[in-house]
């Protein structure tokens, strides 16, 4: 992770180091040190706070997009959605606004369109993530009628516009994954073979812990749970000890493989690492 995206989140959106660290899956103390060193370097060099010129934007675009995506990810964790936020707490709303703004300001660049599509696909499903009692609803079980059709259509149009530029990137690839999932029938998260190919490409070019874990799950669906577990186990233990999605993925793959003790151990860890009561309750019912 480059420190510039973290600086954007702190300077522009006012987030503290602990919350930013959560977004980038790094220890808060580590991120705090990186931010302190970066700020000291900026002060020492006398770098002014100003809007960059047109010739300076290209080298900074990736960090801007990453910061917007991280902000959206933090906002996505708020169950109540856009209406639940107040001011700077409405990160999902701010991130969607910023994603649209960058796409409008840079129509010749495909990655802002890819990011906009990705955020729209995710935001379109927000109303279906919880049931009437506030219970967690996984993607495959969501009622498609509750999805925001206008957002899905806008996402598809944005992704198609980006694809026409024939310059694939990280956010376009992640948006393509969301497109496959959105088009799947209820009860499915999409064609495992197609998703496996997309995740292979994503991880080979723009690796991240989240993508590696998701790749394990789709390979488990395409080639059997044992293959998915192999991919999970190849991730260094130091990276996944406190990463809840890894344990949730292991729970699912162990259940499919018939490994009840392994599934129970993973479930205990997955529940311990989430602060969302609805997710905890759903995990507790997985047996």
C-alpha cells in the first residue's frame, strides 16, 4: 500500500489512522508511523497543499481512486446505508459522489469509470443486504427485486464505456466480477469458471489480500473445496491472523469439504473477528 492514498483519507476526509488501517488491512501503529514519516517528509521539502496541474495528475490517479475505494469500503460496513451517516460518517455517499466526479473530470481515462461501476454495483445491492429484522443476507440469497435497477444500469454503462477504451485495470476487473455476480440467478453468485479467470487476472496484476481470499472461494466452487483451501493456506499466516474474511472463507470451504472440526475452528475465529452482530448470528447458524 502506498502512503498517498492514506494521506488523502486523513487529510481530505478526516479519518483517523485506526480507521484507515482497517481499510488497508495493516496494523494501526504501522500505518501511523508511515503517515508521520510522510508528513515529516512533506514539511521538510516544503511541498504546498494545492490542486495539481494537468501534467501532474496521471501519476496520482491510482492513489486517488484507491482512496475513494477505501472510503467506500469503510462506508459499506455501515448497515444503515447512506441515510445512516452524518457528515463525514456518510463515507459511502461521499465515495460515490467522488467516484462520479473523477469519472466526469477524466472521461478519457477508463479506470475512473471502472471504479464508478464497481461502487454502483455494490451500492445497488445495499437494500438487500439485511432482511426485515436486520439479519444479514448473503449475496446468493438476496432478493434481486430489492436491488436498485437504475444503479445497476448505470454501472453496466460505465463498465462498457471503460471497456471500449481497451486499457484494462484493477477497478475495471473488479467491476467485471461484480457484473458477473449481478447477472447471476438468485441462489448463485455467478459462473465459477468465469469468476476464477477474472480473479486469476486480478491477483496476477493487482494482488491484495481481499482478492486472494475471494479467489480461493471461487476456485473452491469451480474446482472443489480442497483447491480453495490450498489457495487459502498458501497465504502467509502473518497476513491473515486477524483478517475476518479469511476465516469466513475457510468456514465455507471446510463445510463443503466435509471437514466439520476445521469448519468449527474457522467459525469461532470468524465470529470473534467481526463486530457486526448480524454477521455473527449468521455465522453461528452455518452448521
